[in-house]
C-alpha cells in the first residue's frame, strides 16, 4: 500500500485524516475537477 500512496501532498494530491474533514474534501474535489486532475486520500 505504501508504494501506491504518495508520502506527501502536492498540487494534485490531498490527504485527509478522517471523514470529519468531508466538507473541505468536497471543496478540494471541486478544485481538482476544475483543474482536470487530482486525488484525495482518506
């Protein structure tokens, strides 16, 4: 699993500690959708 998931955030990768951050995750997903790329990991 560690080989699949990057170790740090970037312009295209966002980590969330829990689903308690769901509202911010949705904002990030919209931003990624508008930019055409990105991944959010919970």
